[in-house]
């Protein structure tokens, strides 16, 4: 009788594990998930681009965004230092972004036209 109970417990655990992995649960400890991190960084990059381009006060079409493990790096050109500060604030508010690097942004006053 105890052997049957152990068998059913193992079977239940196996079924539960299969169900949890099919539902998108995290990988077992010690096994990194490369696909999840890449997809997340791509999604964050798109979200930061969208947030910057939705800003009604500044023009961010010349700004490039790269997200790596939640760190958003902004590069390119903007028209003022105020635009840099605003870009940092906008990118920092995107859920999932842990830090924003803006030291690669340059000011080009010709963009003000």
C-alpha cells in the first residue's frame, strides 16, 4: 500500500510540473532562460521607443534605444539638455526598466528648426 501512495504522489508531481511549465512558469533553478530575457529586452526597447515618440514636447526621432537586462541606453541627438532630462524621465517610467543611461546623447541645436 505505501508503494502505491508514493507512485501516485510522484505521478501527481510530474503532472503538476508539466502543467506549470506549459503555463510559462520560470525554469528550474540553475537553468537560465535565454529566450525570456531576449524577448523582454526587445519588448522594453519597443516600449521605450513608443513612450519617447508619444511625448508632445520633444522630438526624439533621432534617439536610439538599446535595452540590456533592464538597463536602457539612449544614444543619438536631441535639441537641448532639457530633452535629455525628459528622455531619462520618460524611459525610467517604463515598467521593467531598472536604469537609464543617457551619456551617449548629444545636443544638436540644428534640430530645433
